[in-house]
C-alpha cells in the first residue's frame, strides 16, 4: 500500500540570493492536517521532486500512515512536523533516525503559494537545531534529485555538504535521475551557529556573502559568467577541503581545495589587502593541504597568472614549483 512521504519541494531564490526569512513554526502533525496531504501529494507539480509519485493518495492511506508511522514514532529517533506560517499549514518535514545518532531529513512545502519564499530554509534551520540539540544527532543526511535546483540551494544555504552522486539512481516519469547525497555534521552546524572570532574557520554557502566579499576585494570573483549559484555550489562541494580565516569575527581570507582522489587543486587563495604579509595565506594553504592529504591526495596543483608576483612568491615559499606543462582551456557557450 502506498505510504505518504514528504520530500524536497520548496523554493529559495534560484540564484541563491539572500532573502528575508519568513517566520515558520514546526508543530506535531494532527489528523486535521491529513486532507492537505492528500491534496498536495496528488499534485504532480508538488510531487515532481519527490520519490513517491502523485496520484492514488487517499485520506484512508494518510490516516493509516498517521496511525502506524507518526503516532507510533519514538521521538528520540523519529520526528514528524507540520510546517505553519502566518497560521497557515503549508507543508511537512521529518527526521528519520535509522542509525545511532544519525537521521535522514525530508521536507515538502505542499502549498505552492509558499514556494520561493524561504519557508523551506527556515523550517530546515529549526529542524537542524532540534536534531543536534534535542535529539543529540551527530549527522543529518538527505538525498535530492540533481534537477531540483531550489532544493539544492536551500540545503547548501543551511550548511549541507555534498558527499556524492548516485548516478541514475531513480526512475522518475520515465527518466533516470541522478541523486545527490548531502549531509551536515554536528561540528559543522555548531561552527555555523558560533563562528570563531579569530583564526581558522569553516567556509561554505551558509556564509556566501562574506566569502564573495573577500573574493571581490581580492579580484578573484566573478570570473566570466560565474554567478552566486555556481559559487554556492562550488563551496558546498568543497567545504570540507577548504578553510577561512577570521580577524575580529570578520572573514579576511579563504583557500579552497578540491580533488579527484589522487591529485588535488588549490583555488581562491585570497587574503584581504589590510591583512597581508602576516602569514595568513600560509596558514590557510597549510590547512587545506592537510585536509586534501587526509582525503588521499598525493600531489597538489594550482594555477597562477604570470603577472601575479605576490601569489608566485607565496606558493614558492610553500614549496610549489612550476611544472613543464601547458595550460589548455575550452569554453562552453551555455
Ligand atoms: C597572494 C596572497 C594570497 C598572499 O597572502 P598573504 O597572507 O599576504 O601571504 P603570507 O603572509 O602568508 O605570505 C607568505 C609568503 O609569501 C611571500 N609573499 C607574499 N606576498 C608577497 C609580496 N607582496 N611580495 C613578496 N613576497 C610575498 C613571502 O615569501 C611571504 O613570506 P614572508 O612574509 O615571510 O616574506 C595575497 O596577496 C592575495 O590575496 N592576493 C590577491 C589574490 C590572489 O592573487 N590570489 C592567488 C591566486 S592564484
């Protein structure tokens, strides 16, 4: 029998732009909410990014799910919430703890009038607080279809990191869809709540504006046709092999690292002009090197333009040397 299931249908600005956050309230699901679920889950547009397909949801099915799953849930492991804003029931979300101190997150903003208003992002923020503070979780994960751009931006903005892609792992409406795996660890969430005032810090899409301000000042952003969404995506992909530096709580430096399992790459090593020649880039690159080596990297490459004497001096001081290799490029007009 078909079970109700809420997943991944809501919106944030497609460009990942900062939006004023609506007030949402999470509350226990009640029987009175079930007719809304029937309407939402039977709507093909709402179900487009959900694993369950629309159609066939009845009140009886929802009542059975409510009785057997929601009411029977052990709150230490599994929680379901209705999402309200302005007193209106607009969706639902859940944490499903299936391993010790770990849970999977799922959400559906079923009322389409509330898509694109930041409600999913606000609800997720509260879920993360409950998951890490009240349920003592160590890790919260989720999966999202790669064609669900709004969902991905929302998860990125709340600090979820990309962990991998399950290629063509789901057949939806006759098309095999790639499924992204994302997760946030307790340490990562805590660092977002209270970033250090001084020294090494994590960087990610959750502080996109701060990161872009540093890159802009250092003339490293935007490159041709790069936008906020691509920067946010790149930060989420590489957050665990990247680092930032704060002085008096202000972000003043970054270094990002990526790798293919053997060879690593250093990108966007940047230190605010007011903070240069104090060894910050050295510390940032060293931190990223350590993370890349831990990830199995045995060699790190980087690209530096001929005229950038400061950067060349930095990298040479850190043991990097020029290779006998040409740089090749192909641009795509997309
Ligand atoms: C390159 C950059 C990141 C260096 O940051 P930084 O924090 O000043 O670097 P550090 O203080 O760690 O410098 C370490 C070493 O690099 C070398 N170095 C850095 N800046 C230098 C400069 N202007 N002239 C000569 N050597 C320099 C020195 O050997 C220095 O050691 P020292 O101060 O003991 O002599 C910074 O200048 C920057 O953000 N530039 C703009 C962005 C950029 O070009 N990034 C690189 C893209 S590939």
